[in-house]
C-alpha cells in the first residue's frame, strides 16, 4: 500500500491532522458513521470490521512513517473504538451523546488492563486500547439501558 493511502486511512481522511483534539473529532466522525449505518446491521458490521482490520495494518505503518510511537495523527483507532461502543445499542440521541462521552472517558483513563495494551507497540498497541475502551463503554451502556428498562 502507498504511503498516501496509509496516511489517508490512519488519519481517517486527514481528521488526525486537525490542530486541536483530533481524537475527539475522529470520535465524532465515528459517531456520525454509526448514525448513518445504524439501519443495517450487516453494513455496520462490515464497515466496522473493515475499519478495525485496516486500523491494525495502517497504524503500525504510520508509526514507521512518522518515526513516532503512537502519534496523535493516528485516529482510526478512535473511530474503531466508538463503533464498538455503539454496537447493538438503540440509535437515539441520548445513547449517542452518552456513548460518546463514555468512550472518550474510558479512552482517556485507560482502566486496567487497557493501559497494558499500549505497551505492545505498533498497530496492535495503538488499536487495542481503543477497542477495549469501546468494549467497556458498550458494556456500561448495555447495562445502563437494561437497568433503566429502556430495552
């Protein structure tokens, strides 16, 4: 794959080059993607799987290109993580807002054992902490929705 393709995908269409809060902007883009795909589980799973697979591949390559460990311009991991957050949740405004903030909190605070994934390095280290932050946010949302009797 070309370096331009690696940059395009790892920065999620160059969102990662925004001067302020590129991870948050990528999470917003992922939430918008969720809203657009929420009517088709098959499309949601296909796109999410593709983003995760591409993320594992291009993240390590982008590290090599930038010669930096987990550079902030790599944001495909945030997109993948937020898509995991919303998996099998009802598409409502409160769910989108709450899921977004939960994901960002779990991503920032890196609750054990998520903090250990970063030590793996390369694409695996970049992707795994966000995928697990998404999993934590999803499980929290699933429990909250069921406890509240929404579903």
